[in-house]
C-alpha cells in the first residue's frame, strides 16, 4: 500500500494511557489502556516484522555494496558483473567452458589445437594452464578445432587446460577461490 509514492506503515500502534485516580476519593479520573493478549501479540508482530525488514534490507545493502565495490574495476563493467552469494539471481553467470590442448605448444605460438571449441567466443579471455605454467590470453578467433590467441608467454604440454574460468564458488563461506588445475599422475603398464 502506497500513498503518493510513499509506502504506508502497516503496523497499527497503540496509544497508551495511564490510569489516573483521585488520591483522596479513589475515584478513577482516567481509565488506563488495558494490557491484553491482543495488544501484546500486536507488539510481537511489529517487532518480528521489523526484524524481517532489517534482514531483507541488510541483504539489499550487501548486494549494493558488492555492485559498488566491483563498479569501475573492470572496463565497461558498469557494476553488472557480480554475485553477492545470497542465493538471489544476478546478471552474472560463471562461464566454466573448458577444453584441452591436444598437442604441445611452444612459447610465442598463437594457434592452439584443442579437443573442442564449442562455447568459446572470440574476444573473450581464457586461462591456459598445466602443472607448470599458467597465463591469461584473449581469444582472437575460434575455428572448428583451433583457438587463435595472443602470443603465448609460456610453453604448454599436451593435455594443458584452456578454460574460461577455473574458479570454484564456495556458497557456504560466500567466497570464490581458484579451482583445481586437474593434473594427474599416471602409471603406465605395458601389456605383452
């Protein structure tokens, strides 16, 4: 319910009066407001409603703080890329698109042969990593089985990962952390 753009307070407050007696005659001059179940429950509902509002307001403030904190840190961002970890939908969707390099690459290379290019987009940044090196590069072109990127500063082994994000979101503690690089030790056994 609103009045001229201002929300009307739904809480019905009680105006309390003291009971006043004439000290000489004992006659009641003013009847006091009686304290009863209906009025006590009204107070409880009002306090409960106020706390519910404070909790919602706190969530809103945290979301605004996250938006203000992130605004300006990423070029062209405008504060739209954030997650307040409160379970509410945001405009942010963490892109976890990943693939593997299918042949080793040397320093300075710009073309990566990969297992899949599905869901990769030109002019987006990816992280390339193996068990020794990592770097962030921009994809300049997406082919059927290749990704063209900026010149590599490191060499990478066959099986190195190319990922839009290797971030893991821990909703319990409301934080982001770097995910596993997914490297494994393998013992080879020759069958004769």
